[in-house]
C-alpha cells in the first residue's frame, strides 16, 4: 500500500501543477495533472489458494514420478509415455501458477485526485479499467465481515454511484479503513474545490470519458452543470 | 523416437511461454511505473525479481529433469 501524500488533501502545490506532466505515467489514461494519492494491490490472501494448489500438485507429481521410476524400468516405452504426460501436466500447472502471481502484481486499485480506478490487467488476455469520478460518488461503505477479514485486515469497499444507481465493489482491499477515510477526505476536498470554482493551475480538469465523448458532451460542461445544481 | 521429439517440443513451448510472459510483464511494469518509494513487497518480504527468477529456474530445472528422467 502506498502512503497518502498529505499535500494533496487540501489543495495542490503550485510547483507540481506547473512542472510535472503525469500523462500515462503510472497507468494508461492518466491525465496530465492527475496525481496518485493512494495505490494498492489486492490483499495477498487471494493468491493463497494457488499456493496450496501448486503444493498439492507438486506432491502428487513427485509421488507419481518416483513411484513410476521404481516400478517401470528406464527406457520402457510405457514409462516414457506416462512420465511425459505427468511432466506436461506439471509444466502446465507451473506456468499457470506463476502467471497468476504475475497477474496479481498487475491488478491495482488507485485513488487519484480525480477518480478511483481499478486496473484489471493480466499478462495476456485482460486489460480492463474501471473508473469512478469522485464527483459521482454518492455513498461509501466498508464491509469487513468475518474472522479472516479482521485478522488479516482486508475488506470490501462499496462505492455507490449517483444517477445510475450502480455500486462498485472493490473486494480484498487491504487496509480498508485507510481507504475509506482517505476517499471521503479526497472526495470532500474535490467537491469543495469544484464548488469554489478554483482552477487548477489554469487547467480545466477534463477527464476523458469514452461514453461522453461519443455523444459529444465534454466532461467540463457536465462539471459546470453539477456545480450549478449544487 | 516420438517421445524425444515431443519432449523437445514441450521444452521449447515451455521456455518460450515463460520468456514471453516475463517480457510482456516487465514491458508493462516498466512502461507504467507506480511510485517506487512507497512500494510494498508481497507479504512484506518477497521481491518481484525473486518471483521472476523462481519462474525461470523452475521452468529450466523441470525441463532438464524431464530430459534426464525420460530419455
């Protein structure tokens, strides 16, 4: 888990606004003035089933290999076929296990000064991004039910989104208390800034959205309408 | 004769898959770096390079062992 940079809670330092260009720095689609405030991978408990699985399969693999080598003499065609099959299966599980570990490192949850982003990336097949803008968050809930959740300090962050009555759940989030508190602070700060119409270094915080872009409505217009309503 | 050929194909496929996986992985994480100063290790002590090294070692060791045991 990354620590929160307190400078960004109540505002944005001028020097970082002007000098730093964060475009695509830490994830695809990061905006120029978008700063990462909290970032985490999911709790390592999610890889525990894979560790137990590979341990079990390794035990079975060694039992078969040594059992076969004791019973079938070396060079026997049936023994070769059996061992080839066993090695093939074990290699498959080995690659699967290590790819799960690599995928674990690529799946991150990020809180920036504009939005909450879940980057669901795998080595080969998946490259998804789930984003919620801070001004759309209506309600926040933290679920931490169960013995393991309490002992290992992980939980589910439930984000209720306004207008579309949708909820976004981030499961297996480590240190959910910190996320809950920080997200509330950042959201409040963001809304206050928008209400006060304070420009960030002279730049409009336009966040790209394919949905809005398709219908030709810019995000800044929606921001302004929301501010008027508030 | 069939088993050695299949074994060579399996070894090539396995090592190739490992190499491509690690290449894709490192290409992505070097392109989009998260703030390194606040990086937390897996379970507090497992470095990412250890996992990559273990992947390479286990794949190569298993391949060599398969050749020694089967042929």
